[in-house]
C-alpha cells in the first residue's frame, strides 16, 4: 500500500537510513537541490511539479517535496503481478475521462496497479492522464489484452473478483484482502463474459432505485474504499 512523506528535510533524513521511498515529487519553483542530488545518487525517480500540483497532492497542504513509499510507480504486466497486492482491471472501459477518474480513485485507495485491456490513442492517453490528475506518475498503468491479464493473475495466485449485477454477495461480506485482481466493466456492456468465467467471485452493489445500475465511478469507489477498509483492519 502506498504512503506519503512530506517535506524535503524529512525525506532527506529518511534517505540517510533504510527506506522504502520509490519516487520523489519536488516543487520546480523551490530550491530542492540537495534532495535532487541525493535522489540521483540513489537512483530514485524524481518528478517535478508546480506549487499548485504539490498542494493538490499533499495530504496536509503546501510543501516543497513529497515522497511515495511502498508502491513501485512503474512496471510491466509481468512485474506488477509478480509484486502482488491489489490490482484493478477496467474491463473494456471506453471513455478516456472515465478511465482517468477511475485511475485517480484507485490510486487514492492505495492499490498497486491498474491494467487496461483496450488500446488507446496518444490523445486518449493525454485525456486519461489529465482527468486522473496525472495519478499515473504514482501507480503503474499497464495496457495489455484480456487473456494475458488473466494468465498473469492465475500464475501469481491472484483471486479475481468482479463487481457485476449477477453477483450473489455484497463487497463487505467477502474477503477483499491479499492478492486480488478487481474488475469493473465497461459503461454499457459491463464485465465481459471471458472475465466473468475466470472470476473466483462476483460481488454485487446493493441497489434500491428504479434505474438499474450505478455509474462506473460509483462502482469503482465503493469497491475501492471497502477493499482499503479491509486492508487497514488487517494490518
């Protein structure tokens, strides 16, 4: 699970000891030269952002630097599954803005990676990045195909849990911890039959209205927050 450390002095102190810093984000308008040099010396990826960018990313307000702990921010399909944890498949999701919002929610919930099974144009990827608040700087977003994704999940002993109307249990009544590939389907089609057949469990969000389903963002949010709650309880 990802965590955040704030302030260049605090980060520099951590870098002097054993640490789990995976990436550092610095304010390009502030003097962070000492931190930049130490990150370069240790081979830690460093990103630049504006003052407003760091303010938005910070959990407590203005700061000159932020460090990402715990989560590797990049990786191939094979690498992200080998690392284990909580991975999300947005199955067949088409709209770039929805993908961006989804990636942001998944990153905020402390998951470890997002995999997408539909290729996107360069322009689409820019839209995804912008609508995610550039969250793809801090979490791997991997493009692949459905069969490869399922095969990697199986090879690395991931349970596959989808949210769909055909589910028989609510998310809070099933175990969402450990190595899990969470699946939420496309806006109209839902989770594909190929993925449903590979699932170990299908959960259903409770509904009591006339409209037959929640939108994609609600499905992602409910499942992501419940998975985070369970992980925090089991720490």
